[in-house]
């Protein structure tokens, strides 16, 4: 069973920075995609940044130039460096992992970590 553990959320002032981490554990045959989504208060979950096939990355337009996704394959960990945070970045951030087990694709989600942007 694959599990995802997120860390790094918290309270930050506008213009500040935070770094989120997500570590995957369990047996993984192949990773199709790994990245971050977020759900602002009262809104639907949305993509923030993700690695797709190979080293390709995909960012939401709202975070381009401010957020950077990176990963450590050996540690099965993905990071999200968030700079110049704005109030509209405040949300619960979820780690997502899509894997192939040799027969089927599976989607896994972390429990989420809250990012609060406030002065």
C-alpha cells in the first residue's frame, strides 16, 4: 500500500516563502505523475504543479515564476518551493501520486497540509 506524508505547511506573511515536502512509501512499480494540488476555502481542488512523464513539469498559470517543484527520486519525495506567497495561495495543499503497478494505474492522495498566508 502506497502512503504519502506531507509536511511544511504553516502560517506565512504575504511575500514570504514556504517549502512543502511529500514522501512516498510502499512498493511502487512506476510513477506516472507526482505533484501538488490545492483546495482554497470554498473552492474546488486545483492543480498547482506536477511532474508528468520523464522530467516534464506542469504549473498552474497563477504560480508560474513563484513556485518550483522538484524531487528526489531516491527518497521518493517531491518538494514544492513557494516564494512570494499571496493571500490567494492560502489553501490546503495535497500531494498526489499516480502510479502503474504493472497492470493498472492508481491514484493516491496525501491528507493535506494547510498553508495560511496572512499578515
